């Protein structure tokens, strides 16, 4: 492959081969029978042919360089346009994510005949991320609150929180009932809907199965089957505490466990705690009752 030219052949001046400086290249020609004039003419011809060839190569070199410069400019422009397009698309995605509900596609179909379970959007977003969610959102009370919130300016299920960095986030409102404060009837209202919602949110099938078997095991536990209301209360508290612990453990180093295998030691501790709290509540109520009677029976000042 020929080396690129470094000097423009158009700028070169043909040498004067009649000068003494060129005797060294003329002499071999003279030695082979050329006259002085023939030798000069041959050298002039050779220089002209070589210079013309170099002019063609030089122009091709210039054209290639110009084409390369043009290609680089086009590549830079295309890259810049691509970056600008990606930035626009990212901004559009961010805008749609910020107002996701506004851009959800609506299929062209009639009203579903089966009963619809329309929980609060906050609840659905939590389930989509496989995060812990209170059963309240799928009780009758929670579903009614979600329905009322659609037409209200104040969402009964969410409240606005201003963060230290100036941003705003939404957190569960105080009206949300914690699991331990639900009745067993409300839990049983929520569980079938909750399981269905987990499946719709594409939870891992083993996780859904674990939770379904967990609630079944609680329903069949002797404490739940007993006629003592504090037994049911212990089951409710156990459900609330253990399900929350299980969710926290999923991302912890040790990982979670099969929640459907009930921890009887933890169940006994929960039952004892429920009984002690109930006893303390009863004692406190009795004390207040005695104090009220004492005030009534106390002699009135004259």
C-alpha cells in the first residue's frame, strides 16, 4: 500500500535538468547512448508523468479526507440527535410515571360481569412491588373508603407528607386500620380478595401459596376454634405480627421462611400477652369504677 503524500504535487516546479546539479542522473542515460538533449527530454517526461500521477493521488487523498470529515460530522450529529431523542423519551417516561394512572390503557370491552374488587391505587402499587400491605385495604370498609376517595379531594386512604428535601410523598392515612385492630370477620373478608390481588400483581406462586396456607392454618388453629374470644384475639395479633416480620425477613440476610408452619412458641407468647393486656384493661376499668362509686358515696360538704 502506497504511503500518503505529504506535499501537494500541484505546488512543485519542474526541475531544469540542463543544470549541472543534475549531471549525476543524466550521465547514466548518456552512457547508454542518449544525447544530452535526449536525456533532458526523457527526464522531463518522467517528471511530468510522475507529477500527474501524484496529482491524481493527491486529489483522491483530499476527497477521502473530506469524506471522512463529513462522515464524522454526520456521526456526531446523529449521536447528538440520538441523545436528544433519548432525553426526550426519558422525560416523557418520567412524566408518565409521575402521572401513571392518567396514561393507563383502557381496553375496549363491556363492563365485566364478575364482581369487581377495586382497592385504593396505593394498595395496588404496594402489591405490584410485593411489599407489605395492611389487609384493611381489601376489607369492605377499605373498599368503601377507596370508592369514596375517587370523588373526593381528600383521599381517605392517603395523606401528604412533606419531606426534608422539599419533595412530597404519600403515606397511609390515620384512617387505615392496622391488622391487629381488625376483627376476624374483616380478615376473612379481605383474605380471598388479597390472594386474588397478589396473583394479579404477579407475585411468585410459592409466596402466594405460603400466605394462603398461613391464613388457612390460623383459621383451623385450636385457639381460633375455641369459644374464648381472647383466643381469636391472639390469632389476630399473631397474624398481624408474624406476617409483617415475614415481609421484613424476605430481604434480610437470613431470608424468610414458610409462614404457614405456625410457630407455637410465638403463638403461646402472643396468647399470654393478649390475656395480660385484657386483664390489665379489666383491672383498670374496675379501678375507675370503684373510684367513681367512692366519689358518689363520699359525704358532700355542708
